[in-house]
C-alpha cells in the first residue's frame, strides 16, 4: 500500500478529499432542490385546492340552476304545450309490431 | 516550497471535509430526527390551531355525457380567531368582523370570549369566503387572526344528500364519513395529511419500501358515482311534489339500469341540506331506501307470477276461478273490488291486480318452492355500497300456514327494503337475472390511476322466458289499464305495476284506511334502459297508488326518454295530446 503509486501528480488522499468535497457540495445542492420542490409542491397543492374550491362554487351554481329548471313551469316563461306530436318510424331491433 | 503547498492543500481539504460532515450531521437531525416537528411548524403557518388543513377526496356525480361534477368536495376560505390577551378593542373588532363575515358568533358570545384573558385563541367565525378573509386580514386588527381553513362542501346542497352522506367528528378527533358514501368509502376519501412533506432523501433513509410502492397511492382517491345530477334533481322534485300533495309521511324512489345495477338516481323526501346540518332532524341522516323495510303490496305480484311460470306451476294459458274473496286458514282474502270475475286467464292477475289470483298462483307453486324463490329474491342483502343496509322481514316464509304465503304473494306480510325490491323486480326486466345495485362505478386514485369497480356478478332467479311472459303482462297493463289506457306511449313499450298495501297497526293487524303506495316500471319493455321504483308512505285522503304515483312515474318516464334520447322500440303514430 505504501508503495502504491498512481500515474498522477497528486496523491490518493487529495483525490478522495476532493471527491468528498464535491459530494458534500452536491448534497447541499440537492437538498436545496428538494426543499424548493417541497415548497413548490405545497404552493401548487394549495393553488389546486383553491381552484377546486372555485370550481365547486360554479358547480354549486350549475346544480342550483338544474334544480330550478326542474321546478320551472314552462308556461310561466311563455312556452305552450305542443299542438301535435309526430313520432318517427321505429327501426329498433326489438320493435314489437 | 512544494511540501509547504501540499500541506496547505491538505489543510484546506480537511476543513472542507469537516464542514461537510458537520452539515451532514446537522441535516440528518433537521430532516430525519426533527423532521416531524418542522413539518408541524410549517403546518401552523398555513393552518389554524395547530392542526393541518382538512383534506379529503371528492365524490363526483356523472353526467349523461360522462362529465364528472362534484357532489362533495372541499371549500377553501378562512376562519377568524381572536387572542383575548392582545385584543384591545373588542367592540370595534366585532363590528369589523361581523360587517364582512356572516358566520360570526353572536355579539354577546364574542364579548364574553374577549373577556377571557387567560385564553390566547378563540375562534369567532368559520367558513369565511376567500375574498372576505383576505380583506379582513388586510385590515390587520390587533388581536384578530385570520387563518386558512378548508371544509367539506356539497355543491348540490340537498341533491342526493342521503346517498352522499356527511362527515363529522365521530368518536375520534378527526373528521370522518358518518353516513352514505362518505362513510362507505371513508378509507378511500380520508387523507393522512403528510403527503406534502415527502422527501426523497428522508424516505431513502427511513422508509425505502414506501418510496417504491406507497400503500397510500393505492388507497387514497376520489369516488365516481353513477348518479346523474339532472335525473336525480328531477326525481327529487317529483317526490317532493307527490309528498307535499298527499301529505305523506315519506316518499322515495330509485332509478336504476336493470342490466348493470348502476343507480342513476336515488332519493327520498324529506331530505336535508348537507351544507347546513345545524337544525337537521337526525333521523333524516340515514338512507331509508336502504335501511327501512316496507310491505310493498301488489308490485310483488310480478315476482309471484314469474316464480309460478318458471316453476311450471302455471302457464300463460292457465285459467282460474276468481270468486272475488276466498277464505284461507279462517282469514279472508279479497280482490280490491270484492267482485267475482269467474274463470279468467292468469294475465288478469297482473292486469287487474287480483289478490285472489296471486294467492292461487302461490297455492299452485306450493310452499317449498314459494319459500325457495322468495328466499332467493330477498334472503340476502343486496350488497349495495351504502352503510347500514337493512334485512328483509321474512318470518312468514318459515311458517306453514297457507294464508301467510297467500299474503306474501301480493306483497303483504313480507317487508323488504326498496333497494331489495328494485333488485328483485329488476330480474323481470333483466331476463331473470338479479344484478348488484350500486352507486359507485370507479375510484380515481390520487396516483392518477382510475380503478373501475366490478359489479358484474349476477344471480339467475328465474328463466328468461318467465321474465318475458311477465313483462308482456306488465306491458299490457301499462298500455290498457293505466289511466284507462291514456298513458300509452305509441313509440315506447313500458312495463309497469302499481301496488297498494295496507299499513300495519303495530298490533298484528292492518289499518283499513292507511296505505303504502308503490309503483314499478321499466322501459323499453324488452330491452330496458331504466327501471323506476317509487313509493309514498301513508298518503292522506287517497287509496290507490294509481292515483298518487302514476303521474310521477309518467313524468319520469317521459323525462328519461327525452333526456337520454331513447330510440322508439315499436310502431310509430301521430297523436294529439288531450
């Protein structure tokens, strides 16, 4: 081991020390990325929930209007009962003749 | 010089390594050892009172075009709290809050809370809308905190409220589903609340298994129902109308696809608004269509008829002598009009709703076979995905007195839930096969995967021939008898049956002037898209179901034909409405 010689101009200790330094800096960088990611996740999640809540308000209005339409008497808004109903020829396979 | 340079380099590298080690140790403590504490601390900056923001999956209606519309979701807003120790001017603070937040506590309660100087946190207004909360926060009133809040919101209000259910604090300290689909699918809808703090490196150290396969991802999601909001609204509207017109105790209805068991609408009246539970009668929180049993009366006759035909005890050409009333085991059984009909064909049992005829079929069938058929119809729960499903009361099946079997043949002396009833009658519409009634078609997992639920299991209870022959009788009843034949739809065959049962008096007998009305029908008769079951309990001043529920049934039938553009299944004609 003592006689081990690398074909480089610097020692193995320096090489490993440098590697540790690079890894440490990389780790710190990755931690920063992860924390930013977590922060963005929280922010986006909150944003999505807010949007869903806004959509829910619109859905509430839609469902209220659906109920109102069911309650609506068409005659009160000027419509009249049809004079005649004309049915189209049946082509159903299960038609009874 | 070279040696000196090398030693300096080594010294610098040692410092870097030492610094890196210190940072590693520190990060380990921050992320893993104290990670939970920091997560909680972050939570408090977003949420109120030390707990995380409420989170829960959604429940969706499904429109006829496949669009999902929220039936239960989350609303986002603010809650307002005061710190009595730092609140300088309670009157001014109350005025400012009450001016914008409609859910504020009363003035007296606010002042009383502000006087409790030993407290630091008292909530005074909840569910404050987003814009209002931000406006209030901008005022920066000393001692007043405006905090983020999320709560359960039901966009439809009363729409399908008894099926969707509610969330509330049960025995624990967490909001959980208590009734309806909220309870049935609580494991899917509830959230553990830590998903936002997932850290790849922390997970790598602490829980590598979860990093690869997360059990929560396979469980947490949203629920997609088969309920169609427009149809549901129509059914609720019609039930409310009939209930109010006849001052009934309760009215209910189910619309189902008889081939798949998918329930398109399920409603009872009275119901409640799930967004406003403060003054709701607790007895309304359950679902009577699943939990309560009734004697349905003559809509049981198609099942008796199908059983008799399937067993070979009778054929469509069989005849019997109907004296109008018969005596069985000293008990008198009569037709609705008490009149003798002479020798008539069996289809008259359905067309004229003859109790004596149904009793005759039960006698021809024999007690053992009758017991076997009706146990297969009602002996088990339907398996519907709603909690607290009730059991049918089938005690009379265990007896040997023929009068009990005769009673059951026309729907008295046997009590079943509406869901059990539509499931059994659905077999007549579905070629003799009973399906699994259900409200949820799929689970949309948070992982992005949609898991379709399998409800394809069917149970054959009688032959397709018996079902078709009974359907023909029910179709003729609709075409010729309902509203004296005026209800006929020229281009659509509809099979139907009315039922009028006497209500039990609680002392082993029946009232002679109080009734339970029911109505069942499906269309097109020989390839049905929908089966409708309706009932109204104890309607006042009216005796027969044909008087109370035929209008409701016809309205729903025409609505569904138009809404789903169901193609005609029989001849065409021109008609002029009366």
